C-alpha cells in the first residue's frame, strides 16, 4: 500500500460559520488543521503518496502543506471546477495515481476522525480479493447515515443511503467513510460527471456480482460534520483519546500554542485549545473548547464546548455554552449564548445591561 485519495472538496455547510473563510479540513483541531491528523495517520499506515481532491477554497491547501516533503510523503493536488460527488472526485484523482490495475488505493472522507487500523483494513482487502472494502461502524441512530448490511463473512449485501422510514433500517452498520478500492474499479467510474459511490457505484458493483467486503470496527469514530462534533474531536485529540503524531504537544487537559497568553487565575480543561496569539483573561473558565488564533476571552467569562473563530472577542461575564462564534465576531459583556447558537463572522453583539426596578 502506497497511495491514498483524500476527499477534501466539500463546502462544509453544516459547520458554518467555521467554514466561511476556511475549508472544513483546514479548520484547526487540536492546534493544527484537521487534515494534518489524517495525513499523519496515513503516513503511519505506510502511505507515501496522497492525492488531495479539492474544490471549495482549493487555494488554501498547497501553501500550508506544500509537496508533502515535511511530512515524509508526496502530496498531489487536483481541483474540481464543479462538484462531482464522491465518485466523481475519486475518478478525477485517478489520473494522478501511480498504482497498477489490481493494486489497493485507500480513499478517505476528509471529515472523519477514527482510530481504525488502516493498514489492517488493507490487509483484509487483499486477503478477501475484494473489489472494494468498506470500513463500517455501528451507531445507535443510523438514520443520518448510509446503511450497509453484511453476511456472516462480511460480504456486503445492500446499500440504503440515509433511510427515510423505520422499515428501511435493516442494520445499525453504517458507512464510516474509509474505503480500499482496487485501482481498476476507480478507473471504471464514469469521468466528467457527478457520481455518487453510495447511490451509483457501490449498488452497481453489487448488481454486477462484484465482491464488496464490509469490515466492522468498533474503535473510536466521529463524523465532524457538526460544530459540536468538531469541538469534541479536537478535545479528544488534545486529551489523547485518539492518538495523533500531528498533535503539537503532549496529550493533556489543555493545549496552549506559542504566542497565546493565559492570565493567572484563568482555568482551562476538558481538552481546550488556546490558539496562537489568543488570550484568556483572569477568572475566565474555558472548558472543552477551541479558541482559534487571536481570539480573546475577557475576565469572568465562561466558555464551554464551544468554538471561537480567529480574532473573535468575548466580553466580561459572558457565557458561551455549546455555541460557535465566527471569525472576527464581537460578543459584548453579559451575553449568554447557549445550545447551538451560531454567531456569524464579524457580527457585533452589544453589552447586556441588567437594571433592577425598585418595584420588583
């Protein structure tokens, strides 16, 4: 195994406003772009050539990662002018691959954090002689995912993409966004048009009698599509729940990057990240949160399970709980943001004044 395709072209609409100025794989998690953690895992699995299939804000990737030399691998960038779906993006990457027709090629979604043993997945693919091998995981509520039932040997029986009713929930096994393709299967995907591997490629292979293998793995797995999941993933990386050699420091309850300032009396925990140039004032509490570069938290503020964008400002005695504050936004003193609230980039929320009437 030497090659992989990373699908990093999505617009990240579920993560807005985090992705207004930054493509989803480049949003920092545990101190570095999330993509850095994925590349580190691939390197450890023996991959030395990765094709990055980009589209949205494609110009951001190469200036950061270059040709991959610093990572000990080769990176090739391709860009879709128009979105071509999962299958179309994989097919677009084919011209940059160097593998032979029967060689395995890893394909990963760019928004999945997993503890999967990637090298073992490839070994099982080879041993089964499969056309495609899929990483599957089990979830309590599978309605938001593609369902993949298998027989006792792991052979895939069907695909149900995001079931619409109880009768369609035939398994709790879902597509976990990591695949091993035989190279010639990639080459057979139609070029130049949108293709969904879940709705077209995989069902078509099954109809033709191809061997698709499903490998169910119960290690850590998290889809980073929602802000709360992204914040959780960052915290788990910081605390070492999911080990990553890309972590810029040692695992612990918090990570303070160079140039950040945390005042005496401030409290950090729960896998918090304080980004470069960010500031946390005295008596502020930051728990399980991500503060991007230049964000500032004033005295007495409480930040929990939230993400503060680059240059965001949080006023004194403000509570931000399970919320997202976009780049450059200012939240004045005394505000309370809870339960999934999103403050758009560069928004200004005024101070909240509390006045008590003598008639109360």
